[in-house]
C-alpha cells in the first residue's frame, strides 16, 4: 500500500486516506492560448514507469493538497512537499537524484 506523509500535518497517511489529483506542476493555458497548447494541457499527461510528480489531497485528514515525488514502478516515495510551488524544490530534486541518478520528468531533471 502506498503511504504518503502529508507535509502540512505530518500524518503518514495510507492511500485510502488520500485522493489522487493527477499530475503535478501542470502549466495551465486559458483564453488566448493556441489549440495545441490547450490540447496538450488537457490530454497530454505523463505516465512514466519510474519517477513521477503527482498531486494528492489529504482528504480524510487536514484536507490540503500537496505534491509527492515517487516511483510508479516500486511505489518508493522520495518526498512530499507543498503544493504552493511551480517546480519541485531543490532538496526534493536532490532526494530523487540520490536514488535515481539522471532522472528527468517533463522539463525537470536531477
Ligand atoms: Zn494533512
């Protein structure tokens, strides 16, 4: 079972206490964007076998959204961090790099 530590309340929550919110760090496109930008925003999601950055909500706890960096293959959790970021903090990138040297995810890399 996937267990994530909520970065806000510190609870180590089982997957059943959480709600997945899909991919983290999406760049939103609205009025004035091209059809291709809007299409990619809606439909082109990452689905890696390995490092993934995701949104989760501690729905049966504090209720807050946060981000998790984890491996989809092994369920290893590298870090959880605030959702109030536009990219993973350097310490999160460093934690991923320590376990998965040379990782990349969209425009981010270790
Ligand atoms: Zn929480």
